[in-house]
């Protein structure tokens, strides 16, 4: 069904909903969406000058109940809106613009729920790409490409007074010149940022800071531009194309591939064993661009066309149910000798469970279980030694479980157990005594074989 830069889906079924306002004009692009705290209004920003048949400049408001445009909400933003955050009283937005409602507002501004311009004002020299309002601390966190805010040096991240726009804190040394903050999120005590860099000496990862005083709590060292971060129940989820996380606890080495979704401990940056993945997809080929959580479900949206090696384009979700079985390992015969069989396999891996249990079957009956931790980048070799009678024949297979789901059984391996060790020789049978043969005349010695 036709949609013009905006679509709505049933969160339970994925069914396309009739809510379908079109966002057109300028670059025909929606860059940011954020609901009001009560969920009644959805604010949409981007590069457009028309919603349906109504002229609207780059920032619009939709009533969620009826999917209708709030025609009275018309702040008139002069250029692209890239980030939005909302409170009960204000809508903060950032981007490329220099004027709002005809008044100077350089790349960040605030309007009331009616759309009227608020006194909040800060001068940011380059585009804003991320916002997070911490009203309990009276601050607005702003991230982007900038080097200066309110006439002072502030590389890529700044905390502003949420009412006036004055600078409260800057973060010197947090980001090198080639890196920009792309995403900011917070919980009740901390804020989290993700960055994207270009060239040598960059920072592409995630940082956690304390809301109360702005001190850094931790910083990871992964490469692969971070597009979105989201704290939820003690875990920081992120969308990126991470690689070379070797110096981050729980991380992985450079392998030439990319991991597009990560989970880390909020307390200490450790990468947790949670490895669903997407491909790079279309467009700029960065995979997932945004994350959101609702009713215990994590949503990811972006440019990807596959999720966990299965076709799935642009939007996917992850819930609490563990439905994926580990990959089936391949079983092989390692050694056999009289009374003994040794089978071997490379450890499997699972996207959300590190410790797996392997079940070895002989002739269809379970004979052993072995536990082993593994990851997609570290899959150790495993063996099982079985004791069986010499001279017998058996079929071996293996399956693996994460405790909830069980893989299919592997292809079976047939083993013929030898009767005796390979180096042993059968003793010759004792011959019956022979009668003495008559003596024969001695044969003449042959000539010597050497040339004369």
C-alpha cells in the first residue's frame, strides 16, 4: 500500500494501519519522531513543507487518537529538524535551522505545546543531531557536529539550562575532532551518548555519564558508528555496526564483519551475550538507525533488509520469549580403538545464551551431556569419549540446547569399532608337522651380480 514518508503499524500483529499522513516537499524526509509524555500527540520533524494538503515547515504535530494533523501547531522552522524531545510543557528540537517563527534560533529551539516560541535560546554553530531533556535536573542535553555553543568551545556535547538555553556544562576531552554525537538517552540518574566518527583517531562507541554532575562513568572502545542508544532494565541497548570491541569487557576482536545490535551493562560497559543482528541494508548501509521500547518489546528500525539471516525489512522487534534454537553442530569421528570411540565437534553458539548443553546420542539413546560457553567469535573444539565393546558398530548424533530450545539432531556418524588395535598382528595358526623331504643336490652358486 502506498505511503509517503510515514507509516503506522499495529504493534502486536505488524498490520499496516490506515494512519497515513503524507510528508512532502523540500527533501520529502522525516528525520525524527517523539510522542508527548501522555502519548496523545506525536511530534514529527524532518525536511518537508507540507503534511497532506496543509503547509507545514519541518515540524508538525499529530493527534494519535485520530491520526489528524494539529493545524494550529505551526512553528515555521527554517530548515531540517533532526532531533526532538518532549516534556509536559515544551517541545525541544534541533537540526540545521537558523530561524523559528521568524526569530533567530540557531540549530536548537523550544516551543510550547501550542507551537508558540519559548524564550529558550542557545547559539550552536553546526547541526544538532540528538537531544534529551532531563527536567528533574533542569537540563537539556544536546549532541551533534558542533564545536561552539553560546560563543564557547563545546565539542559535540553540551548541557544547557532547560529554561534559558545558557550553557551549564561542556565535556572537554570526551570526543575527538572527527567524531559527532548521534544519539542521547537517559534514565533517572545517568545519561548515555553514542557517536559516529570518520577517519583516524575517532570515537564510534558509547559513553555513560552522571546526570547530577556530568562526570563520565564509563566509555567503551568499539568501532562502528553508533546510531541509537536506549537504557532499559539495567541494559544499554544500541544500534550500530560495531567491530573491534576487543578492549571492552565481553567484547570481540576485529574479524572483518559487523555486529549491528549490542547490549551492555549500564554499570560497567560490559558487552552482554545478546547478539541478534541485521545486515547493512540499503541507503547509507548502516543497518539499524533507531531503537524504542514499549510494553516490554524492543523495536529497531533502519535500513536493514535481513534480521538474523532471515528477510525482514526496515522494522523488527525483540521480546522476552526465547524462541531461537542454537545452530546444529557437525559431528565427526576423531578416533576409534578396541572398546573406545572418540567423537568431536566445534561448539555451536546461540544469540542470547552463552552456556549451551550438548547431548550425545549413541544408537538413538542419550549417553552423555556436556556444558560449554561459546560466542560467535569463539567456538572451541569439544570431544566425547565413549566406551563400547570391541568389534561392534554404532551410530552417533548430537543436539544442543540453550535450556529452552533444542536444535535438530546432527547428521549421524557410523563407527565400526575394531576388534583389536591396528598395530596388532594376528598370530599364525600352528602348522601340522611335515614329513622330511628327500635331500637334493646343492644348487650351484649363481654368478656374482657385479660387472666384471
